[in-house]
DNA sequence: GCAAAAGTGTTTGGTATACACCCATGC
DNA sequence: GCATGGGTGTATACCAAACACTTTTGC
C-alpha cells in the first residue's frame, strides 16, 4: 500500500510489477490559479527533491485501479477525475534501473480536500504551474506533456468542471479557462457561449456574503452531457 | 528481432521486459477505404486467430524505438508516422500471464509499401475497418479506442496526409476525410476550407491518364505547418 | 454528345467579436 | 457615491452551408 514511498523507484514489494510504475499529475484550482501536486523525496540520494506522486502496480491489480489507489494515498480522496496520459519509456529515464512509467492526470476540487500532509513521502504540496521546481528523472517532461494535453482537452471536452466546486458562478468558470489556457476572455461572449450549450443548470441560488451583487450559482450535469455527446454534440470553448 | 512471433505473448527473449508488450494499430488507405493491418497467429492454441501486430521491448531499447522496430518488421518500412495511443492494463487482459501492453498507432501510405507477406507471423493482411474479424485478448478494445482517437485527431491536426501519396488531388483528400469520419462533405466548401489554410502547395502538375478532366496535384509541407502552429494557428476540419 | 470529375460563384443564415451599457450590493 | 462584479443588448464582420453553375477531358 505504501508504494508512494518509492516515488517510482524500483518496486518495493514482491507482488508488484518490477519494471512498470505509475506517476500522477494532479491538477487543482485555487482562487483562479492552476496548481499541480508534488511530493518530496524523504531520504536517499534524492532527498529533498520534488517528484510527481507515484507508485507501483500490484501483480493482480488493474492499471486504472492502481492509479486510483495511489492517488487516494496522496489526496485521501476517492472518485476523482482520473485519466491516463500515456507511457514514458526512454531506456535511461530512471537511473536505478529500467522502469517504464505510465502517467495519469487527475483533476481535483482543491478546496474540498485536505492533503494527507506528512504522509509517507515527507511532504506533499501544491505548486503554481508557473512556478514548479526542477523535478527528478523525466518528471519535468511528463509535467510539460500533461499540461499541454490538459490545455487541449479542456477546449474540446467539458472536463474543466472537475476543478470547480459542485456549485459555481460563471465568472469562476471563465477564470478557470483563462487560467488554464493563459488567455483573457470577453465576459458577455463567454456567458452566451456557455449558456447556449444548455449544459449548465441554474441552482436558483445566489452567492452569499459577497461585497457586490451576488452571482447566480450553476451546476454541470455530466449525464446530460453524455447523452448529448451520443448524438454528436461537440463541446468547444 | 523476431518478437513479432510472440504476437504480444510472454517475452521470448531473456533481454526483453517480461511484463510489457507493444501492439501496433496500423492504418492504411486504399481507394478511399480505410484499412487496418492484422497478423494471424501461426500456431499454438490461438492458431488462425487475428491480432494486432506486436512484440516486446528490449531491455535497453527506448519505448518509441521498440515500436518503430516492430512496425518495420511487419511493413518493411521506416520513418512512418507513429505515435503512442496509450497503455492497456486490465489484470486479466492476457491469459498467459500479467502483461501490460502499450498501443501505438501508425498511418502509412498503403500503396507505397508491399507487406512482408509470409513473414514470421504466418500472415499479415489489410482489413477494411468496417469488416475486421474478432480479435484476440483485448485487441478489439484497442482497435475501437484507436479508431476513435484517429477520428478525433484527424479533425484537429493535419495527420491525415500521412495516409496519402506525396502528391494528391483535392478529391483524394476529401475522400480520406469522408472515409475516416464516415460522413459526406460538400466539395466546393471542402476545397475552400483547405485552400484557405494555405497548407497545400500546388505542384503545377496534373493527373495523367484519367478519363475526365485532370485534377491539379498538391503537396502538404509539414515544416510550414509546424511554423504556423507555433504562432497559434489551429488546424480544424 | 455524354459521362465524369474539376473547379467557380453566389446567396443565406448563423455566430463570434467588440464594446457600450445598465443592475445590484457593500462600504 | 463609488467600487466591484453581475448581467444584457447590439452592430459588424466573417464564415459555413447549400446549391447552381461552368470547364475540361476521354470515349
């Protein structure tokens, strides 16, 4: 269970696949800023260095389940949005031996979860994506690739909602896109575009305790989107 | 080198990673029909069954290089368009033991290459994508996933050209999209769309020996596209 | 002339963009 | 009243879809 201690090193258990690891790219949103979750090596030659949280796959464990378990160890949260990015397998990528890693990326509602701080990997911390430290092995490459993939995917599929709380305002949604894509968007036009897609449902509630006019709160319903997508509907921001 | 004989079974060589394989989804275009390349098991319990061509990764071999080598064994061709799809790793996907496979997809100019028929895997054959036989293990799932990915990608990146000969007509290009996407397109509008992108270069040549007005031949220049993409240009069909 | 495909022109309607504007609320 | 963000309206320009039309070539 404590595969995270390995931080993608050689498999610590006899019942794990020795030459394959999993690394997770976990994105979160905090006050309109996009963050990524990093873990710090606790000891060994790489002590103090930062890495993507990772682990190994049980011999009888499905790949997706392994990723989910590893992520739960780090965030304490289940049922997160989690998808495979791809495998990274340069022969020399890991100095401790030949290990191919399969990268996953996750989107989490950052404010809803408290990190299991001080867990097995001495420290786990959110970093602004513009300000990540140097990462071990090829983790920098994985991060760059994952961020690019996120930017592409968020424009073509409604996955961004996984970063927001259940109920959100249109401005929060707009700031999410501005933050991920690194652009600024026109408010009236963004509103219309979203509303015309008929994917947002008015909660009939307003923000509370704000120092300005309270905004309407909306929900996104994944099942309605799935039904629309069946008929060829295409989500494009 | 003859990893293809294994068709993704357990690693036959001492110097291959035992619990990881590579499977290749090779697409080709023939007279406007989209095909996929399949290999037939030569012997063993699965004799006669069809599978994606695959193999194992050398202990000192980069992942991408391994895929390229395996593909060369099958098609005899180098420098094909080849990209990773993703890893497939259900615990029970391969009955002979725990093997995670990393799927690649390739696009080839079908008419330019003759297959190494009667090679190590008794037979290698093109199949119309609408008519593929039942495949071994989870290869059907990999095929379905790869086709979906191809349909998505071809609309957002100019990769379709890899299926056409160097010089092609606009109708060939249109038929390519119609075939991959399974739709029919308006000729005048398709022409304009393509020409407006400024990605096609007139060869100043015409078709030869056709029983109708000869069409102009065009080329696609990957380097010009790359330069445009740098500036934020987006290819959308 | 006819068939087949190349290639052009035009009308129409929707939609993205830019920007001006009013509304509600707390301090 | 004023700052802050919520929310609406509208003119313009562009672009995609639909489809009618002309051109070239081989038989």
